[in-house]
C-alpha cells in the first residue's frame, strides 16, 4: 500500500495525492485541530486527515486514518461529506528541497460526544477551537480554514 521513498517522490513530483480530512466537532460546535508533527504543514494547527494508499478503498482509508489520527475507528458513512478541496504546499512529506505537494482532499464532518486522548504520532498536541477562533488564529493553516469559509460563487 505504501511506496518506497523513491517511488513516493516520483508520485509527488508527477501528480496530486488523494487524501481525506476529518472535521470533528463537539456538541458545542468546536472543531478539533492538532499541531502537525510531519510535513507538509509541519507545526501548523490542522484538522486530522491522511493520504489514501494505492488499492485502498476510501472506507478502509477512512477507518485507518481515524485510528491513526484519533485513536478509534469510525465509519465514513456516518459523516457529512463537505466536498472536494485542493491543497497546495511548497514542501513535501519526504523533506526533498524544491518539491511541492498537491493534494485532492475529500472533507468529511461529524459530531462527537466524547473523544479519547489523541495519538501523538501525527500531532504534538490537540485542542478544540470555535470557528471564529480558528479563522482568526495565525497558526491555523489556510487549508484548514477553507472548510469554514463560504465557497466562492461560480464554483
């Protein structure tokens, strides 16, 4: 499912990657964000998410990403589909200089009543933010903020 670094670098250089983002809200409408450990967007507050692997069905990827990012499996069918987004970064997961990354991202949203402690493999820390806090915070990545801004007319 995962590529060797040389093949992954060629994939990043040759086209977009596919990923799933998870907009998790609590009963008060706050949004879960984590400070990313890894590139791209390292150090930024970001919603949980991850890449879809080769030959991995979206439902399988969704469960795996939830387990890795949130510590428990969740079903994609129980979420609200937000749409397809494009994320562009100047860097990449491998740290190769001069190689940017393009993701095609499917956003999904759901409400949780309680969330266990977040695994630390992907994030240094996690917190809940209201949408106004998130939009105003200078360290929340623009690609996360896009989930909470109106879609421009004509799209």
